[in-house]
C-alpha cells in the first residue's frame, strides 16, 4: 500500500476528524482532530507532514499539537485557524501530542 492508498483509508476511517493536503508527489500535510474534547470543550489536534520513503515506508515529521477553541468543522479553509501552537514540554508531548498521533495511527476497524 503506498501513501496515497493509506491516506485514502485514513480519510474514510476519520471522515470528520482529518484534514489533508498533498503539496508534493508523495507528501501529505495533515491535521487530525481527536475525538475526545478537553475538559473545557475545545478540540485537541495534531499536525504533521507524512512522506513516503524507501519502498512503502511512511515517515512522520514536523509534528505539532494545537488546542482549537472553535468547532473544527468551521476551520476547513485554514489548518491552524482558531488555535494555539507553541513550544512543548516533555509532559505536553506525552499527554497531548503523542496520544493524538497514536489515535490517528490506529488501524481501521475490520
């Protein structure tokens, strides 16, 4: 499965939680909104570039997380609209970024 097939699968798996753009041939810029909201009702999202490397391996680079204060369905035109990005501590990486990326990487239900 190449990156395009894999991304098509991910879009079907998360139709309302995944935004993507393909700026280059085998590269995708994604923003993934977690299903679970924060305790104050905002969405946690993560963004990254996914690129296909040798064979069909996929590399994830430039990961960031964002707290989106708006309804994620209204920010389709701009990936970072309505949120905050910034430096992360190890605790924030562990509690915010990695769970978001892990949720995105979950295999689709069979």
